[in-house]
């Protein structure tokens, strides 16, 4: 507060681009506990309702001439179905509902976060880490259930020279357990960085001399963020398919 007051007195530009990621309770100004309704839980609930509206309500009538909502839902369905089939094969299609739900939640959360006064839930590592750990535990358990001890063959590179196999096995094990970390940080980092840059450009819009340049920069960054919102959902989903393929077919 003292810093803001000092900056205001001097007529300087004071802005905090990371303030948009602060978790706040919906009611009151008390501390945030695990059971406290916050802006994060609100926008996660809105995302879930958006997924239901798009995939359930807009396709309930399933007319021959589809509505806009039905067209979007059908395009998303075909896009993810083809991805799962191409990466995991026919055997992986039974897990399509989970992957489809995962993609729709992430992509709609990313897009909703671009609305004015919205909160980007996927910019928080707590959210993306939970999604990544769910994928990690699911494919790991599935790998042992489907393959038993032979699932450990994922870490044994039989095509490599015998002397290198133990070293490669250690590297494979480390890279396997790093998966949820990279899986979650990639999504959260990209969403946070883009929104922070937009906030910085928006703060400079108050300066008359550079206001036109700032508006152009904001427009360009916003268009880029729309693209990033989709790409990051796609990357998260296709990596899930790759991990699922490893669980179904662990041998190199």
C-alpha cells in the first residue's frame, strides 16, 4: 500500500500484472481455507456448466441441420476422437470419454479466462497439477492392470546396447516421474505469462503518448492468447494420449 501511495503521489505508473492471479474468497475478506468458495472455484464451476451446455444441451435435439452449438460440439468430438485413434489405436478409444472431457474442460477454461473480469483457472499450478496427477496415476495404474510386471518394460530399452540399458533405464524412470511436473507447468506457465503481458500493455494504455501502440499490442497479444488457449489444451490432451499409448503398449 505504501508503495502504491508513493507512486501515486509522484504521478508514476503503478501496476501489478500478477494481481489478476490472486485467489480471493467470494464472501468477505477472511483467509482462504480448503473449503472456502473462491474466485477459482466459481470459474471452475462456470467452466463445467459451459462444458455441459456445449456438449449436452446444444446436442440434445441433434437436428440434421445443426445449430452453431451442435456444430462446434460435433467438430470437437470428431477432432478428439481422431486424435485418440491416431495416437493410441483402436484399443484406446474406450478411454475417449475421459480424454474428451479433459480437453473440453481445459480449452473452455482457457477461453473463459480471456473474458474481461474473468479468472483464468488454468493459470494456477494447483489446478493444472491436479489434472496432470490424475492423468499420471490413471495411466500408471492402467499400465500395471493391463500388462502386469511387463509394464516395467517401458523403462528397459531393449534395442539399445546392453551396456547402456541400465543407464537408459534410470533416465527413463526419471523422465517418467517428471511427466506430471512438465505436464502441469507447461499449461499454467503459458496461460499465466500471456495474461501478465496483456496486463502490462494495458497499464501503458493510460499514457497518452504511447496509448495507440499499447492498444495495438494488446490486440495482437489477445489474438495470440486465443491461439495459445487452444494450442495448450491440444498439447495437454495429445500428451495424455501419448502417455496412454505407453500404458497400453509399454514395450519399446
